[in-house]
C-alpha cells in the first residue's frame, strides 16, 4: 500500500460501487433546490447580499418552521409523560395529567424511555381504533389492526416492503398517482419495483378518473404485475379532496383486479372548501357491503405531522391494516420488531390527536380555539393562494380543497424551455432556481412530483403566515411576469 | 366475483406472494419465545395459574422496563424543549434551561415539532463532534461527519443499504461476528446480502481472533465479495471488551482487504471490569497513522438506548462516518431525506448525553450520582451473574466485561437434544421454552445470535434489580439442575 490518502479510487464505497437502487432514488422535497436554498441562506448569514433579505422555504409541509404554534394540550401531555414529576405541578390541567398517566401505565416501567411493543403501546392502539370508529360513524375498528409508525412514511415503506419481492421486484407494479408525493417514487426506486403511473385530471380539479386507472393498469400488465394501488387523499401535491363516488370506483377496481390498497390519508383534517368532505377509504369500503369489506386488503396511514398539530419532529403516525392475511401480519410484526418500536413521544402525540379534550373537560375551550385558529387560517390561505396565483397571466391554479399545498401550472415560454434543456435541466427546475435566486422563495419543481409531458408546475406550501404569504405570492407574481417578458421577448 | 369473504386464497398478499426476503428475516430478541412470554403474561393477568406469579423479561436490553430510573437532567432538558413554557418555572435548573434553549434555537420555528435537516440539528451534530474529540483525547471530529439516527439500528441499516447492491446483492458479503446481535443477520436477510460469519473465541473470553477473520474472509471470497466488516464492541450478546491490539488488527485487516468498517459502539459507556477499557475504533485508527486514518472508511454508531441513560423509547442515536467518498455521502443524505429526519426528542436526548452537566454546574452533583449509581449497579450485577451462573454444574459463563448481557454456555444432555430435534426445534430454544414455562423467566436462545455448531447458550440481560436478579439466577440454577437430572436419567 502506498500512502495515497484520500484517493477516491481506492475506496470501498464509491459512486460506482454504491447500491444502484440508492442512486436511482429521487426526493425533490429535499432535493437540489432545497440544498441550493440552504447555501443561499448561509451566504446571507455570512453577510453576502442578494436582491432579498431572507429565504422563504415553501418547499416542505413543516408548519412549525413557518411559525405555527404547537397545540398547548398536546405538548402538555407529552411533557408530563417525559417528566412525570410535573404531575404535581398545579400549572398542568387534570385532563392532560390523566392522559399522561394512562399513557405511562401502558409503557414498560411506566417510562417513555422503554421500548414499546413493536406495533405500539396497547392503550394508544385502542384509542386510535376508538377514534377511527367515531370518525367513520360506527364502522368497527379492531385495535389489533392498528400499528404505530415513525411518521406515515415508515408505514408506507413497511407495506411496500412486504409487497415488493426482492428478486422478482422488477415485476411488481406499484400504481401511484401523478403528480405524487415523491416518497412513493423514492421507495419504488429503492426497492426496484415498477412505477405504474395513473394521471390525475388537472382539468377536473385533479380528480382521479377511473378510466385512467384502467388504462394505466392494462398498459402496466404488459410488462409487470401490478399488485398495489396508492392513493393520496386529500392530495399531495395536488390538494384535491376525493368524492365518495370516486373512492367507491377505486375500491371496486381494486376488488376486481385483486390489488392491495394503500390510502395515504395524512391530510384528513385538512379540508378547506365547504363543498368538500373527507371520506375515509375504510368507511366507503364498509358501505359497499361485506363482499368488499371482507376482502379488499387496505392499509390507511395517518400522521402527527399534518392536520392542525403539524408535529413533524415527533415522527408519530399509525396505519390501520384490514383484511391482511394473518400469517402475513405475523411476518410484518417480525419485520417491525427488527427496528424495535416507533418513538414513544411520537406515539404519545398521536394519542392526544385521537383523544383530544372533550367538551366537558377543562382544556376543551383552549384546545378548540387553537385548533380552529390553525385550520381557519389554513382555509384562508388556501383561498388566497388560489386567487392571487390565478390572477397572474400564465399561471393556472386549481382550488386548494385540502392538504397544505398549491400546485399551480405555469406557462414557460419555449425559449426558456430551450435554455433549460441546453443546461440539462428540467424547465420547471430552471424556473424554480431562477425564482429562488431572484426572490429567495424556495418551491419545488413539478418534475419532482411528476406531471404530464409538456406541462410545468411547482409545489408551494400555504403554511407561511398570511402576511408572509401575501409577500411571497406578490413576489411570485412579479417574478413570473418578468420571466415571461424576458423569454417572450426572445421569440 | 363470488361472495367469498375472507378466503385467504384470493388475497393479494399471502405467505406465498410475500417478499421472500421478509420471510427470511429472523429477530430472536423479539422472536417466538418473547411472543410466548406475552401469551403467558396475558394468561396470568386473566387469572390463569402457573408455577410462578410473574414473567421476568430478561430478553431485551430495556433498562427502564426493568425499573431503572431516567436521568433527571436528561428528562428536564427534553421536557423543557417539549413545553417551553417551563422555561419560566423555578423548579427547572438554569443549566437544563440553557441547553433546551440552545437546542430549540437550532430547530425550525424554535419548535421540537419541526423537521430537522435530515442529518440532524446542526448544534447537536456539533456537540456530538466535540464529545467525540474529548472522548478520543483530541482526535479531531468533524461535525459534518455526524448523522443523527433513529436509534443505532437505523444508522446500521442505512450504511448497509449503501453497500449492498440490489441486483448483485447475493454477491455482497457482510462480515459479522458470531454470536451477533440479530439486527445484523436480519438486515442481511432483508437486503439479500451474504452473511459472512467470523467466530468469536469463547475459550478466550469471546475475543476476536484475527486469524479467524482471515479464515472467514478467504472462505467467503470463494462465493461472494466481502465489502464490509461489522464489529460490536463491547459485545452483544457476548459482553467482551476488545483490546486495543485486537482493534488495531481488525483495522489493519480492513485496510489490507479494502473493507468498509462498521463499529457498533452503543455500549461504550458500559464497561465493568477494571482491567478493561473502551477504545473507539476511530481513536485507534488515528493512532495507527495517516495512511490508515486517511483511508479506512469507518462508520461508528452510538445510541441513547444503552449506557447509563437507557432511553430506548426515544429512538435517539448517531453515527460518525469518516473517509466516505463525498459523492457517496451526498447520496446517503438524499436517502436519509426520504424519511425526513430522526425524531427530535431523541436528538435532544442524544445532545444531553454528549453534553452532560459539568462540575461547575448546578445539576452536576445529582447527575453524577445518578449516573454512577446506574453504572455501579450494572457492574455489581455483571459480577453477580457471572458468579452465580458459573457455580451451576453444566453452565459456563465468560466474564461480563461490558454491555448488558450474559451469554452463558449451557450443557444440554443428548436426550434433550434428541427430543428438541424430534419437535423440529433448536435444542436451546427447547431449553428456553421449558425455562419460560416452568419459571416465568424469558431469555433468548443462543441460536438466535449464532453459535458454534453443537454448542448451546442463552442471552439474558443483567438489567433486573439486584434482588430480582438473584431470584432469577436462583431459578435458572434450580431449573438447570432439574433439567440435567431429568434428561440424564433418560440416558
């Protein structure tokens, strides 16, 4: 051996020897544009100058980072669980204390520092089942079908891992909406499955069209075996809320074609337009009758990160899995057990979400006020975003019916498309980089979520405060007009 | 479609169609014996009778579940981060408050509810680097090489995922000690890599013998490409603490054979015998000189779950990765970003561990007392366990130099081996099931960790209180004598 120091060629692990499936993974929400935003932030901090004074990160659904305040009651319960000496403190309400006591009774040694059972703390699983029954107006939920997860992402990866067979993986088709949340495409790449795209209908408020599902399925069957369909409702990045009829159609389709259904329902509390309502896949399945309810294999996912709590950092979540083969379930629990358990603070946070203060409890008034204040502001911001964007020539934005994002379609002049392509860049990436460089606004190009060829979009969150959001949208408008002018002049 | 209801044959996901790599996973620490223990617990709760009144779970390193109390200071800091209104409370000390304030300043929106950057909160990464420098007596540590993880398991899986190529996975060899902690074998199964066993030397206190490493490597090269060597120091389940000389030999071997080194050092604070000392792989590598220190790719892992804190439920941990190709690092960060970030409460807990109260701080005295009380008790229990087990005929136990487990070798009479085999069971599984059924003590068979053919062991934690541990060991002794008698009488 020579003293070659850091010579990369001698390394064991290089870009050439790296697991190629890792290389294939893309995750736009924290992708190149966000890395660039971080660089600009540091540049500004170090005294550099730009045409703006701060970077506004509208790239990720991270409510607290945008200034949203935590729900007091949730934090009280988690703090009590963390430091039970606070049970003696008169400044914590009794309703928070009894919840904390109950959670701790479910923990080994009555401590948040113990591992829980791999599917989660039993009493929390029971609370979740009770919550689902209430949400679904009496449709039964069995607590043994509930599995706590480390955020919803963890649950989604777990279910996909069961379905995607290693060696034959290139034959397993996973149907996902386009546009999609890129966790799905990333997981598919990592597991080397086949991504089967079904396109949401932008001209119809991003509705899911059942004919398109059949088309995608039939086309995929020629080269893989589609085994699972993923639905995101309310939609991310697209913000639509699915109608009951549409959900029925999807479930009927899954039943007919024997597909496993994964319904990502993390935005179930984020519905803003009065004519829309969240319908859970579970409830709709139940209402379709026993031949459906007793056979369709369904996993639905929820999270502490979204809704009105926005507790992303707690990495809390759960999945409800119905009609799963009991032997497969045992295998899943075994797989979960390798990672031991989801974080206990996240499990506790999840418990508060499914078991919030009741009208006869001390904390109810404050809880209700905080909750409706968050959701009310989000509804206002959803409306505002749509309105301002639609007033810009060359931008068209569907109503933000739910979730936390606008996904406007943007017109990019042919000359700009050419310039982007010459740089080896997606045109909407080029657009978003320019937007970032010129305004400090960080949004994610539509190409990171998937879109119909020749169309361009970006995803922005509606999470900044209303004042900041107005500034942001104004800057987007001015930028877009400048951009159009610059490149149209080149025609 | 007929109304076939739950007919399993029609399911999409069955044991036949399940990802076979999931099926191949085994994880004994929460395996069949632990499931059985849970069943017995429920049976007792429901009023059933057994020759014992409670199940003692010595199967898993879960200190709080065994009654260990949390470190007050750690919980204070995490509670302050969770519920910052407590900053105004006079019952929280200033040294906890400033740490909490500092952590929150590193969080988006100053909230534990924000996502952190995927590698973790920057100031926590810096604290960890400073801790490592101090621990390693000045060997430099770059905070950009530190990645917070969701427990150590998550970091270990991440590094293996980079190294094990999907399609060619059956060609990637992963060298692991035998006996090993079954996270490794489980990950290898899940990723379809080749498990390359090197056997620890039971006759020499489970030391790692460098000749055995070469033997295993040469043998493996005939059918796969060994790319990584995993070491657990202090050992799990074996409890040995590696000598500096041995670590040098391993590192020299890795250097010569161009292997990536993964050193699982989660028990670095759990060293009990006065003649043993923890040496980090990083420090030893540094001392071997620049040709080693600038080339060997090394990832080392730590956790909040072990040591004197035992905060398993927080799922905190970190890895330090040195000499990794910068392009590979960027790919790793991308992979980490798909799961967004490790839980923030776990990151905060990790920060306290690496940045504990200093002698001039208010909380120092209590912290020091709590820490030494936990570690002192563990040292006593390590000694006690070894002594009592070695006094039993047919049991031989190496000294528990470190970690949290005894891994005694047990003599199983040929007639019992026969009976087990007739039941299609590993003899030590048969033994442990009998032990559980007759005494309520839950330990894990050696076969779950790997052992030399024809030898039998079990792993038990030394975590129960000293009173309970004495009872437990007495019951093990009596059971073993009965068992020997019963089966020797059959000869």
